[in-house]
C-alpha cells in the first residue's frame, strides 16, 4: 500500500469560492460533500478517489480562493495544497470569466499540468454570454471544457480529457495581469443584450435596508414558523404515536421480565412513574435515552436543516450577510459571520468550523465565543420548547431576547477588548438560484446522519452517567456545595446541579433533567438561559480547542463563566 500511495496522482479542484467545485467533486468521486450557494462552504480540503484508465487517482476539493496571495485561512490552505498536487482542475464560473481568469493565470504560473472546467454553462446561455472555449483553449494552452456540474453535462468529457492536462506556455508580466485578462476576454467572449430578470431585481433590492430589513424579518419569522410546524407535526403525528403505541408496550414487557425494579431495570428502563413509563422522567437508556434524541429532538433538527438548506441554496444567506454587515462590524466581526451563526443554530460544531471563512484571528475568536455562549443548538432549542409547555410565547421571547442582548453586548465588549483587526472583506453575492429538491434532501441527510452518529451515543452516555451519579449519591453531594451559586445566584433548586453537570455532555439531556424538578416559569427561563450560555457540550468544547488553540479556548471559557453568572443573576433579580 505504501508504494501505491507514492504513485497515486493527486488531482486538485481549484477555483474561486462558490463556483461549483464541490458539485464537480461529488460528480467525479461519487462522494457527498456539502454544497451551498454562498462562498466558503468548503473550508477544509476533502479527498476522494477516481479511476482513470484503470489507475486510481486522488481528487481533492480545495477550499475556494480568489487569488494565490494568501489572504484568509482558506486561501492559505489552497496555496499549501497546490504544492502537493499533480494535476490542477481549475473550475471557473463561466458567467464571470474575468474574475475566474484572474486565478487561472496565477495558477498557470505555477507550472502544474492543468485543465480548465468552464462551469455554469447553463447560466451563460440565460445571461446572453457566449464564450468561444476552443479559442480560450488555444490562448491559454490548456484544455478548456464547458460543463454544467449540477446536471452533469460535460463531466464525462472533463474526465476523458484529464489526461490531456498540460503545463501551459502562456506567460505574462505580473503587472500586466489585468490587461492580459482583458485581452483574452475581448477575444473569446461576446455579450448579447439581456433583460434583467425578476430574480435579479429581487436580488438587488434584498440588500437595500429599506426593503431588505423588512424582508429579512419576514423570511426569518416564516422560517421559524415552518420549522415549528414541521417539528411539532412530526412529533405529534409520527414520533410520539410510534413511541407510545409500539415501543411502550415492548418496554413494559421488558420491565415486567426484569421485575419492575433493581439496578439493571433502572439503567435500562428507569423509574416507573405510577406504574407507567414516562419518557420525560423515567430516565432509563431505552426510555428517556432514546426518546430525547429521536422523539423530541430529531424532528426539530430535521425541520431546521431542511429550512437552512433552502436558505443556503437559494442564495439568501450572503444577502443577509450584506444586510447585517454594519451591525456585525460593531461586534468586531464581519457580515459573513451570520453564516456560522445560522449553522450554529443547528449545531455549534459546524458553526464553529465555518468561522474559518472569517479573515483574522480576532474575528474567529469573537465569532466562536459568541456562538458557544449565545447561540443555542437545535437539540437544545427543541428541548426548551418542550419544557416551556403552555408558556411558549412568553418563555421563549425572554430566553431568545436575553440571548440576543448577551450576543450584542459581548460582541461590543470583545470588539474593543480583543486585540487584532477586523478587516473589510467583500462579500461575493451569488445570484438567487432555484434550490434542487434532491440536493436539499441530500444535504439534510448528510447533516442528520452526522447528528445521529454524534448525538445518540452521547445522550445514552449522559443518561447512563446520570443514573450512576444518582445511585451513588454524587449529585446530591455536589449539590450541597454548589447550592450558593445554583440557589443563591440563579434562584434554582440545588438539584439543578445535576442538569448543569450533564450539560457538559449533552445539553438536550440536561434540559430533560429539569422536567422532574417542577420548576416555576421564572426558574424554567433562568435554567434555559444558564444551560445555553454556560460550558459548551463536549463536542463543541473539543472543536473550540482545535480551532482556537488551548489558550484562547481558556479565554473564551473565562468570558463564558463571567457572563453566565452575571446574566443568570440579573434574570433572577428582575424576573
Ligand atoms: N445553475 C448551476 N448551478 C450550479 C452549477 N454548479 C454549481 N451550481 C450551484 O452553485 C452553488 C455553489 O456550489 P458549490 O459546489 O458549493 O461551490 P464551491 O465552489 O464548492 O464553493 P466553496 O466550497 O464555497 O468554495 C450551489 O448552489 C450549486 O448548486 C452549474 O453548473 N449550474
Ligand atoms: Mg465547496
């Protein structure tokens, strides 16, 4: 195997952000990597395999880059990867040839065998752009293949011509670059008159404040309405009935076999409440342990990811980024940071990973800290919604309102206190595009699979540990010592420490543990806010260390602890 590895050629997919590299990658390798209609979807290079003439080659989806003078982290990664590649497939957005060629001519200077894929060939026709790709091929001295990655047109030819990839003789003086590009455009591209479409006009006005802000509010409001509609519908009509009609009878039988009591019974089934299984309170592995991730959380996670995919693929998110750019700058970050925040509402882990689209350390630190403190993930939100019961509107308004204020204030503070810069970067706004249903479902499925794989084991582990800790009396013991904070500052019963401890593992299980405590509305609100803000769950924690480094993670943690004490205390005083 070692020998093969040396011989195996590396094909690099390189190009500007958001020009379809990941779609091409999926086509070539049969993989399923996430694609979205905004720049910065891929932030780490991803590998796959392809067979060409019975030879196995490695294909690498390189994060998008505008130029090879490394600016942000994604470009750094791209430059580093270029050095190790054998063939470069330069994906170019044919509807924006000038910008694409800027990178193409820089790649050419690196003297690697290269082939150009002119993607978005379908859109060039709609936009009245005609490109003489044969002429372009002559000028650049490398094969140029028109493709439409979403439908797969041209992909076959692209793979067939991979072996023709060659080192170009095209040369130019560095300072002449734009002149040279202009010359090429003149020779190969022809524009015919084109009327602005409704979508284009809508695209233009959705970033103007007067129209854009009301539109954003309407879109976000509708999004959350639809998420709740889908989530509640699935729970009420599918998941709860399945659990109650099919799963409960089986568990009751098992419970009887186990003698309705004892250690094994308590671990698997938990406590019977008045002789019945209560999925919220029994706290066994097979009862609460399965119900929390599957019955209570999964439907909301599914609903959230479907809606997120729609917003991503139609191209609304970068417009939202432009709209909130002014506000975000005051928080020391950039409008684009709205993308990690939105992803974080699903799960903080991908949210924090995607802070890599920001340009500097300062911005990444602020964004990651804000995310892990003030942005609740879908699993946590689903449980909070369930917890509020009859007081959903009042309860949720205070919880979300508080988190939003915390998000703003912490951002303002960090913008001044964290050293470093928050430079202007220009957001590339893609056109509005019709989302493809199969792509939406595929992406949602990738994320759900990830959720199931990550969440269920930790939920089960959490439930297991809770049982052990209670049986051994450890939670009661710790509760005695933490009572001054838990009861004194937050006004919660001292048993709530159990939930806070388990929050290290999974916050959804932690919220679940609040149910049997019979908290009043004020306490429910405080507990929800405190659980959201304090220590991130273990998966987020490890990704924080990875992305920020140990020292910065400690700083982030210190900010978190101070803010949760302050905010929890204030809520306890004023509510
Ligand atoms: N109409 C059309 N849309 C396309 C084509 N290729 C890609 N897209 C869309 O363009 C968007 C960007 O695709 P991605 O594959 O995520 O782009 P990328 O280059 O990997 O982007 P980054 O990872 O952000 O650098 C998605 O919404 C795709 O559906 C095409 O040939 N035609
Ligand atoms: Mg990509």
